[in-house]
C-alpha cells in the first residue's frame, strides 16, 4: 500500500481561492477537490510572503532566517549547505528520493538538490522558467530546457506535464522500495504560459485573459495530480 510511499506536491503562487473546494464555482479542479475531501486541511497555516524562504522551511523544518534563504533573488535564495533536509533524512533511512520541478534554493554546488539529499533531480534553474537564471534561449513553459542531475536536457511538452512524467517514471522504477517524490511546479506563477486548450474554456466564460490563463494552469496541475494519484 501507501506505507513508505511519500508524495509532496507544492504549487507556485496559487491562491487560496484557486480551487473549487474553496468555493470557486468557475475553476475546474476535480482531483484536488476530491483529495481535499479525503484529507486533513490546515485552516490556519502561515508561509513566507515569497517562495524560496518557504521552500527552505519546508525542506529543513526550520525558521527560514536560520537557513540562509531570506528572499528570492540577488543571492538570497541559497539555503546553507549544512542544513539537513527531509530528503537527506529519508535517503539515510533507505528511501529513493526525487525532485521534479522547482527547487529555488541554489543552482551550484553545494546548494543543488542533488547536494541536499535528492538522488534524482529534474529541475528548473533559479526561481522559474523565463527568469534571468534560466538557460539562454529557453523556449519557455513548453519544451523547456531543464537540469537533470546537473546536466542540461531538452524536454518535450508543457512543463508541468514534463515534471509529472518524470515523477511517474521515478515512482514506477521504485515501486518495490520506499520512495519520496517532491513534485514542485512553477505553475501557476507568471509568465502565464499555458496550452490554449486549457485557457480557452475560461475565456468562453467571459473571464479576463490573465484569470483564464491562471485557471488554465491550475486545471492542468489538477489533471497532473490526478495522474499522480492514479
């Protein structure tokens, strides 16, 4: 069963109201709504106002100012290399550990995910695709160049789908072992790039362009959460 099979999903810049289960009657999030109905929900929960410090606290279990990750840019998003992450603890306990998507706690040794306990890492650089830290010439959210265990790789498909494909392959390869998969999307963070098939239904509802794109990105996340849970 699910014993020793641990999946952690973190989306980027998704708001409280961007879920059907929180009363939004426009957005389509059936898999996340079903998951919420089967889950414990924290109704008083505090994160940092920007994401890298939150990620450091999540990984290390410590107040972000102790970890060195205090902001998102200008060198202030690098978590100290001596922080002990949940991936390091689980790897030491015999788990296979993998990260798929956004790390944002350092791109160079000794700050990379593979230096901090992740045995398999398919990640974007810095804070997101199309940001200054990204690979030069990266096409964006579709067919992105990513880093696989420290080496640049060209991928095919929409970024969230690519992370999910890699996570599914990791889970399948380790189905007979304990595993920890960290699935961290850069959606629905801007730039708001999403396949037209996801945005168009929301445009037809009369929603504004930005809202249609954000909701489309969240529905794509929902589809991928459905794939992971299945």
